[in-house]
C-alpha cells in the first residue's frame, strides 16, 4: 500500500487531540473521516481525558484504505495515574492479496515493577501464519526479572522459552 499510515500518523492524531483544553474529569475528542489521494478513506480519532488526581489518558487511532483493497490501521494510548503509567501501540495491515500483518507493543510501570512486551504476526497470501512475541518483567520489590519469548510457524508449531534472573543478573529458577 503506497500511502500506509505509520505510528507517526498516530502521533499526529494524538497531537491534534492535545490542543483541546480540558479540566479535571473532562474529556476532549476529535474524529475525522475524509477521502484520500489513494482512492480510499482515511479516518482518525483521538481522545484526551484528565482524571481528578492529575492522571489521565490519551488515545488515538487512524485507518486508511486505498481503493485497491489494501488497508492500514494504527492505534495507541497512554494512561497515567497515581499508581503508574501504561502505554500500548499497534499497527495492522491487510493487503488485497489476502496477506496481513500485525505489530504491537506495550509497557507498564508502577510501584510494584514494570513490564514490556512486543510482538508481531503475519499471514501471507497463501494463508501461512507466523507469530512472535517477547516479554520482560521486573519486580520493584525483589529486583528479580523474567524474559520470555514465544514464536509460531506452521512448520515448527509453537515454541516458548522463559529465563528468570535475580537482581544481580544471575539466572535463577522461574517459579
């Protein structure tokens, strides 16, 4: 798809939402749908909400088609509150030949620790599927962490692994 949206397009959608001034516990949102130069449609939406304790959320999404049967969608958001922060973003594409891709990531952190995860999946025009994801988490209390990964393809099936570490970085048994 020539005019695929990117995460930077999501950033632009979120920036548009940021221009709205909101007071505590209020929300501002913006939705736009328009024809695009590729012969399809582009749609964007963004929401900003502030909570009563200084926290809030920012969310956005955008999608575009091209008139040839191709489509791309991006989305993301961030939430912050008194107990921590969490963010997520993702991209999906679909091509006219039936192939599709997905990529996403998330992170969260707070007084108990943090977690990060990134993954992708794809389907080719023949229907063959592959997937992978990696995740790491760290305890703020003990400093122990885990790193895990999974992958899938039709030839080898599902593969998973996990390794745990103590606060010094030495490998320990996962519980």
